[in-house]
C-alpha cells in the first residue's frame, strides 16, 4: 500500500493570498497582510476552533516572508527538540518557531523559550483551540500578540471544496451539486473536515461519482446546524446561557442538545460553570458544587452518556432562582480600581497593627470598625436581591448595616 499525504495537506495554501476567510487579519490594510508587505514578523498566538486555518496562516506567513522556521508540537516534541531549535536559531541569528497546542507547553520548555522570545532570537507563532487568556502561561502570552480566527462561513467552505474538486488530486471525479451542498453543511465551519470527507468519498465512490447519498453514507458526524443560516457555535453557546438565565427549561435543553451534537464538552462545561456564578449566583449558592459534580460525572462517562448528568443539571439550573448581584458587585469594585479610586488601607487593619480589633473577641463575632479606605468608606458594592437563599443574606446585611451606624 502506498501511503500518501492527506488531502488537506496537499491542498494547504502556500501564500496568505490563497487562504479562505480571516479578512480581519489578512484583508487589504490588515495587520498580518501589512506584516508580509513590510517583511516584518512578530511573535503571535493564533487561536480558534479546529479546521479554520491556524496552521495554514502560520505556514503561509513564513512562506511569503521566506524565513527559516521549524514546526513543533508542545506535547509530542520533547525538550531536546526545543533545544535543537534554540541552537539552530543561534546559528542562523534568528528562527521562526511554529508551535501547535501551545496551551500544553510545560514549564521546562517555557523556561527555555522565554529568554529567546525576550531577546528576539526566536519569533513564535503559537496555535491553540483553547482560550489563550485562560490556558496559556501569562509570561508567554505577554510576549505575543493574540489573534482570534473567526469561523469560516458556509460560502467560504464551499469555495474551498470547489477548489479541491478542481484540483489535480480529484482528477476524473464527478461531484454532484447536491453532494457539495450536503458536504458543506455537514462540515459546519471546519474546512479540514470537509477536505477529509471529500477525500474518503472519492475513495468510496462508484464510477468515480460522488453523490449526496454517498456523502451521507460515509459521514459519521451528525447532520447538525446551529441554525439555518449557520451563525455558528458561539451563538449556540450564547443562546444556551440566555435560555437558562431566562428560566426557559425547554429552550435550555434544546441548546444543550445542539451543543452536545457538536461534541465539544469542554465549552459546555465552561459555560455551565459561568452561568452557575454569573446568573444564579447567591440566589442558590449550592448550584456551583452541583454543576462541578455534574461536569466530573460527564467527564468520567464521556459521550453519549454525558448527556444524562448535564441534562439533569441544566433543568435544575433553568428552574433555579437567579441573581447577578455577585458579578455586579465585583465588577463595580474592579471599576473603582481601574479608575484609581482606591485610597490608603486604614492603618488599624494593616499587617501587625495592634490597634486592630479582633472580631472573635467580641459578642456575636462582630465589632464596629472601618475596613474600606477613607476615600470609599461609604461605598456599597453589594446590593442583595429578594430571591432564594439571597433573601437570608439580605437580612444579615441589613442587620450588620444597622450595627455599623
């Protein structure tokens, strides 16, 4: 058997001019096109969903700029591989390092790369499907520009498929129009998946013809659309949160089902965790640990069984009382910090000050004293609501307020 390169690799663009989509980065006058035109490159992290062009952009940049580069994977390549790249960079007075799965970079490799990034010896193009603001080491992140890649539209996916059909790699293969439409819809926003599916269909075809029926026979992914216009995965996540926030159980389950069909459990887990604290919050503070237990159960059993603990938990979340007083309070406090409204910490609560009154030495474990800086001493960040458990917190807050007057 002759092993050939995957179809997606054979069709990989050699220039930014051949890349589909991402006009906000590659369009005329945009940042990455300007970088190519000015023959300048800087460290960056490209992030976004699979199959939307992260690797293609990275390789097209180094090809257009005609610079030396090496490609490593943060997980599968060991420290010795990274050492070799650093030594090579020293030999040639600079090197571009394209790194996949950069969010998995361990401390040893980070410690090796950081001084090279700082000095400019290595220019890094990192790629990840994770949110770099949460998943990537801040020391690496602060030395890179972050660029989010946007979903490819169905029109862009179709354009890619049509180019593939016209390429020499599908010579003598006929693809019916309805087969193209079906393939594009099944692929969602993932061009690589579209190429792979097209390649398998070409192998499985009878009489060198790809039909709609063949595409559906070969495909193992559910025919799943986030909506009829293909607005995308993030819209489904947004609708999921807003349905739970709006206490609509049926809509919440509907959007959960759509997200489960997409198969990205981690995005569901993150969104459910946010909802527990942003939208339900202090009206039902026990919901957070319950959500984490459901997430742990879902991780343990995996799909398709993961739908059971997640579905059960989403029903409870939708029906739970809601309060956003917690997120409003911390956001208000952060806003004061960002404006510089801070003031000095009162002397009596500074570290080791003997004037501090220890509340546990007083009746009810409470003693009247000032904690906020003078500049903010009358500030109220937390405004409790009359909902669920938070009714109890409101009563306590009101009693404490009376004691401090």
